[in-house]
C-alpha cells in the first residue's frame, strides 16, 4: 500500500510542477521509462530513488508515502 501511495505522490508532484516524465527522469538520473514504471506501480524502487525524488521536490521522505488524497492542500504553492 505504501508503494502505491508513493507512486501516486510522485506523479502528482511531477504534474503539479509542470514536468514530463522525461524531465523528471533527467533531473534525478534515471530513464523516462523507469519513471513510467514507478508511477504505474510496476516496480518498487530503491530507497535511494525515493530520496532523490524527495530531494528534487524539496519534500520530506515520508511525504511520498502518505495517501495523496489526504495531502491536496499540502501541494499547493
């Protein structure tokens, strides 16, 4: 369940920041295909991947694992 929440959070953060999967992939050093795989919950990434995503979006590590429906107000800029 936590990984599904993280996949949703990553996609939500990416979209709210106006990034394509390719742009996010390039920024954190992975492939566009890998971002797609993660966002569609086909693979559970390493903790290093989650750390890199959290650092890129300047959110806490645990923020990625919280249900996105509970965080709608947290993502507004």
